[in-house]
C-alpha cells in the first residue's frame, strides 16, 4: 500500500496544497517554520483521531483555532489522502476524505468518505459515506459481480459527531479499504531519535516489538531480533560492517543484574565496547537499520533530519537504505537540511517548501526545468541547492 496524493486545506500553514504522484521515497527541504513537521503531522493527527476522537486530536495541537489556517474564510479543515492497494487482485486507487468544522465550540466531522472505482470506467463509488455522525457503509464491497444498486448498505449512527466512522469499521476485515487505511495510519512511525535515550543498559522487561520513537528500547529490540530472527540480525550486522568502518560484530548481552546492553566489536581491538562508549553515528546507524529491517515493517516511516550525528559519507549510504526499504514495499518521508543527504536523492524524489503570503506551498524538483536539465547533465541535488536553485530555500 502506497500513498499517492495528499490534499490539505486550512491545515495549519497549508491553506491549500495538493501533492500528487508522491514517490515511495519522499525527500523534503525547507527553512525552519515552513511546515515540514506539519506535513508529517497530518498522519499523527489522523492517528490521534482514530485512537481518541477528533476533539482530542485538535486539543493536543492547541484546539481548532490553532490548527485551522489563520485568516481562513472557509472554516473547514479538509484532509484527503489517496493510496493504492490490492482489492480482489486488482490495484485500486482509494480515496479517504474528511472535513472538520466547529459549531458552537463543538467539533464536528462534517463529511467522511472512503471511495474507489469498482471497474476501469465510471466514477469512484462511495463505500463509506458519513455526515455529522450518520451515514452508511457497504457490507459486500468485494462482490464485484453485483451492480452498484445491488450492493448492501448498512446505515449507522455514531455516538458523537467528532468520532470517525472508520474507527469502528476499520477493525473488521470485511471492510477491506477501511481496514487497510486504519492499518496504515495506526502503524506509521515518526522517528524522533535521541542518542542519550538509546545508550546504556535497559531493563529486560519492556516493549520490544518495534523500535520506539526515541529509540530508548534499542537494546530490547536488538535482543529480540538476535534471539527470534537471527537471519535478520546478521543482515543488520553485515550492513553495519559495510557501512561503518571498523565495526566487526554486534551482540546484545544480559548483565548479572538482569539488564540488557549492546556490545560492539572493533576489528582493531580484542575486547568489544559497550554502547556507552561507541560513537553517536554508529549507534544511530544501527538504530536506523534496526528500524528498516524490522520483520514486521511499518507501512510508512517519517524521519526528520537523519543527518544529525552522522558522518557525511554515511548519509549517501543511509539514503540508499531508505530507498531500498521503499523498494521492499514501504514508504519513507524524510526532511533534511543536509546538502550531503540531498546529493543521494533523485530528481523525482525531492520537494521543497516555501512560504508565500504566510502560507506554505510545495514545489517539486522534477517540475523545475532548470534543475531537471542540470540533473540530466550529471549534477547532484545538494550541489544545486547550494547554488540556490531551489526558489527561496537556501541551505
């Protein structure tokens, strides 16, 4: 499953943007305050809407008036995502559309739609359509032998007008598109990695299914891979050996007091180093590889400024690891301030954000004829950025 387009209206600095043909590996640059984190937060906002309700998701971001674009005359927050997924053996473009308003200081989901085409021709069909807490869902959406008039509708009323219909329906396998979309949103991962949190011994008992947002359970996840998925762990070690000079072997070790730590073997020394004394870049690269080779990978990764603590040469390697993750079926969004990282990006993968009249616009490098011409001649993105060819966005 892959996100194909993002439409935002009145969502913070994005008064209106329509990002189409989103690549599997998406790299965005822009000055501080232009909206890179806000773009990633679209997924976080939807996840909070699903986990709690729309009111709570807004309140954690300052409330409706802080989320809606300043000066917006149309007081409606609109988010529309399109994604591709297999349904009855055919890859279909599915659209999820939500409109949020505020009435008498109460949050209301004015419209929520999930639609896709049943065949090659015709208009997309609404398999879920709710207005203000009331609507319908199609129970037999996969029965493509039936005409649209013969599909079975189930009318429903939600408990409140700020609850998403997809929250309940997405739990059931028979609602294929709703279930897939809920899985995408609930299992996306934004990395806010902290070196200090990742270092040191950790209690053996703890969450080890996936690497946490901060990386504070790195030792637990590594130990799970080491014991339950040794082939994956050895692949991570092999990638570390090829990417980071001097790394020999890596192994989790349980201490006498029942805690876990990581030991890194340097080829030049007999005794390994515990992670407390290993370089920041080595720890961070190992954490990223642990995330990227997860046996149950996230459908979407969002990584902010991966260049921090990494040697510039490693950024080319890391970009290739992100791209390989995308080739294996995931999707990776990266924001960066590093020309070195950008040098590893391809023309169709790069976007930049600019602010005009207080609102953010999104520009595609592939749509700029000058940048495209330079890239055809063998230039690299980071060098072109340094020469100020990306609009008003300076490195």
